[in-house]
């Protein structure tokens, strides 16, 4: 029994050896340093070396120098265990110096002490024709075919499986016996069977040139268990056992396919939000335009930019900024229908491509819906973050006939919306002019600062107890050579985004303190308040700048107030700068109080002296908003030991109610609108609510 087994294994070994020696492809065992350890005769013939010569040389020596690095790096990956096998298209260098294109497949050899790899080397010149010639028949064929990494399936004239190598068995889960004599279509999954049958029939046709380039195609294979998997399929005909056979060389490309799918996904989607990216959006827009022109339907595209996103990033860090973008993406997706595309174009820019048939009006409705949804604060890492957005809308075919034009016009409309702070804007041809407005704006603003195109208006702040002005707020405007007087709402956001806010604030501080000096010199003893942006508070140079200017104009720090937007108050660096300013003696006020989410705990950590209730709570609304809304705000301020200032007082009735609520001071058109210093000086001297002359304080009730 034992003897029998031994003989069997010996004969199997001999058969294997023969298959190795007779193999029509080059076979080799190569050491980890690239030396040939074993080579078969075919390899010697293919490369034109004797066996001894080859055994003294290396794979590198028979590789075209151009491919050396490529082959080297892949072999290293194989030896490092990063991949199980490699299959490379490469050029070999034959003994006569001629390069020959071919392929090398290799896997790490098992059972060899040194980490070597077993290779199959094919040179195109030898071709598959030789392979066929060399195959003689029977078991030998099978054992020979078993040397291949690829599945090899040969059929007889009727398309029935005649040979099925080991790799094919692994691939499909069938044993040789399961499939011999059965139709090859068995191995192909729907819906590819028909195609395959036709293909096979074509190959079987008598007279077909057996040496024709086989070519390869991709289809789906079907395993014994019924599961399908992508395969690459190369077909050829060869002489097997004296008969001409159709031979399919099959390779599982699931991994490759998964990789290409992943790659495709990666190139078409935004990593952070998983939304389609600009490339995919452009493609979809292009498709929408084509479909729109066929079906005579309109197609709208909306471009949305998050206002003040940079601030969020600067204030809370990129980590929070990233999460904000993800949440925005989710909100947008939740809001829109499955047939709409939501894309992230990059940064804080998103685009929405609604389903076909949407015009400008529907676009506006969608924009409103989006803006409304974004109004709800975002809760990220315990921060309540509020954002706003600007949306531009362009509609095919009215606003453009192709994707790039539509995108450009939606972008232009978006910038119009941003500048006007109106939420959204539908493209209008005149918007073409400021297309690059956002780019220009930065340059223009810098120019404006350098050329004194900015002007300060001042608005008095009246102490309600004495009915007299105790301070003024400096509000910047841009005296634009073409556009006239531009309000700050139209350029401060851009200044914040571009960083121009730094020189701008410096300009404002300088002018405000200069004016303060003038008033103080003329006996008008009032404070001057300057507005700061969140970004200013992230600028560590700010306290030093303020110090220099205070010194230059010889103004007591106690005469300077700064208004800090409530929304900026959470970040540690902001608190640090604010604390620094406070320590210098500068008065801090929280601007737009009630619109952000500062907690008493936060406020108590800051040297704040004042809260300014946002005018949205005061102007017009006071009639509608009952005191139960305002009173807690006023009381909270007082409980924290802060003065409460009401902004936007537009009529006497409002003023009376604010007095009743116990507000400390007020600003508003009713008292005095913001005006230039030259006009304000006489007002301060002579108006009823002007500066106290030290005599009779006037009660306001
Ligand atoms: P703010 O600090 O809340 O300024 C008050 C705004 O309310 C001013 O608008 C003022 O003109 C307006 N206002 C005053 N009284 C009334 C009223 O009775 N009713 C109504 N409806 N509005 C009134 P303005 O000048 O357009 O400034 C808007 C915002 O721009 C300011 O809001 C401030 O946040 C910002 N800003 C202005 N100047 C500067 C500056 O120099 N630097 C920075 N960073 N921001 C500034
Ligand atoms: Mg202010």
C-alpha cells in the first residue's frame, strides 16, 4: 500500500517535472534577490540563453532597462507580502539584445526556504500558437494547464468543456468532474450568456483564423454556488491532444473591479461629505441640458456659498468646520428629492441640480426652502452654530446653453446675493458685469483703504436715565467712485473672508480715535465704539495695534469701546484677545445680543461691560414681540452686572417701552441716524439728546 503510494507520488512528480520541462511558456523560480534558481527549457529558448547562463544571471538582466524599476518595485511588493501575486506587462531583453514584449506572472513560492517567487514568463513572439503546438493530450495537458495562475477552460467542437485547470476549479468552485462534457455557458452569468454563446460560436466557425489576436473582454462568471463575479476573458484556439480547441483564459477581476469602482467613486465624490463633486455635477448638468433640450424642459442649477464659514473654521477649528459641512450636506440631502443632485464644489460651496423642468421661480422656492432649513442652528461639539448662506440660480436655456456658462452665471448670481445679503438671487444678464466681483472686491477694498474711500459715520448712544449722549458708534461706509455710498453689509463679509478686515479695522480704529481726539479737544466728553469682527479677535496683533493708536491719538483706553459679535465668543483665542483688550481698559460690548448663543457662563469669563440687544428684537418688532421676550434678556444682562443697550429704536413708543423695561441706553434712527462727524458735532452740542453740558440732566419720560 505504502509502496503504491510512493510510486504514485513519484510518477506524479515525474509528470510534474515533465510538464515543467515541456511547458510551452517560460517557467522559473527566482530568488528574493532576483537570481534565477530554476528555469525550464522554454524560458531558455525564449530568451536565447543556455540554462547555465540563465542560472548565473538575474531577472533584472533579462528585463528591458525601461521596465526595471516597474518590475523591481512590483517584485518587492510581492516579497513584502503586500500582494499575493503580480501580473505585469513588460519587455524582456533577449540574449541577442533585442527587446521582446511579454508578460510575467509571479507568486511567492511555497516550500522554498528563501522567499523566492515562481514565475511564468510569456514572450509574445512565442505566442499562444506555440503553446498549442506543444500540448499533446491527456493528463499531461491538465497538469500543464494547472501551472497557470489563470483559469483555463478548453471546449470541444460542440462548445462542451474538455479541460478545466486547477485555477478554474478554484475560480468557479467546480471539480473537473463536475464540468467535463457540460456546456461552457454554465460558467457565465446572466445577462452575458447569450453574448458568450455567440462569441463561442464565432470562434468555432470553421475557417476562422486560429492565430487571430484573441483580445479580451469583461463579463460576469457564475460560480457553482450561483454567485456571480466579474471576469476578464481571453479567447484563443489551440491544438490540444491533436484536436483544435477553443480555449478561454479567465481571470477573476473582482478586486480590480472593486478598485476601479472605488477609484471612480473617489474621483467623482467629495471625501468629506460623500456628495458628488464638481466633476460629477458638471457631468450631470451636461446630461440634464441634453435631456432638457430633447424634452423641451428647463433645468436649473443653484450654487450655494456658506456665509462666514471661514469664521467658523477660524473660531472653532477645522474639526468643527468639517462637521459643519457634513451636517449641511445632510440637511441639503434631507431637504431635496432623490432625483435632485446635491454636490459639494469645494470649500464651503455647494451646488444643487434639481430634477428637470425647474424654472427660475421654482428655483427661488427651492432656494428659500434651503435657506430656511439652514437657519436652524447646528449643534457641533456642544457649540450651537448659526450660519447663513447665499444662493445663485441660473436656468437652462434662458441663462445659458451649456454647463460652464450656466455654472458661471449661477456663480455670478450667488455673488450678487452675497453682496446684497439677500439670501438668493436669480441670474440676470446685468449680473455679468460683476462676475469676477468677488475677486475684484478684495483688490478694490485694499485700494479703498489706501485711498481713503472709506468714511465713518457715527451714531450716538443715549443714556436713557439722563437722556443724554454718552458715546457714539463708528460705522464704516464705502464711498465708492461708481456705486456711491456702499453700506458695510455689502463689503464687510467679503473683507472678513479675504482677510482685508485686518487693515480695514485698523483704518477704522485710527479714524475713530482721531475723531475722538478732536471731540475731546473740543470739550465733548464721549466714548467711541468700534465694531470688531470675529477674525479681528483671532488676530493676536490686535491689542498691540489698539495700544499704538490709543497712544498716537493720546486717547484714554477707557474712552474706547469695542463691539464684539456674539457669535464669535466661544473660541479660546477670541476670549484671550478680548480679555487682553479688557485688561487694557477698553470697554467690551456684546453686539447683536440675542442672535448668538453665548451663555451666561461664557459671558462671565469675559471682561464685558455691556450687551447690545439686536435691532431685530427692537425695531418694528417691539410692537409685536411682547415684553416677555425682551424682559428676560434685559434682566439677564442686569443680573450679570452688565449695562443693556437697545439698538434700532425707531419711534418714541419703542423708546418708552424700553425705558419701562429698564434698558440703560439706546441707539436708533429715532434718536439720531448714523451721520458724518462734521454733522454730528453740532448735533452733540445742541440737540436735546446731545452731550450733557453738565447742567440739568433731562429725564426722558
Ligand atoms: P451693528 O453694529 O449692529 O450696527 C448697527 C446697525 O444698525 C448700523 O447699520 C446702523 O446704521 C443700523 N441702525 C441704527 N439705528 C437703526 C434703526 O433705528 N433702525 C434700523 N433698522 N437700523 C438702525 P450699518 O451701519 O449698516 O452697519 C451694519 C453692520 O455692519 C453693523 O451692525 C456692524 O456689525 C457692521 N459694521 C459696521 N461698521 C463696521 C466696522 O467698522 N467694522 C466691522 N467689523 N463691522 C462693521
Ligand atoms: Mg455694533
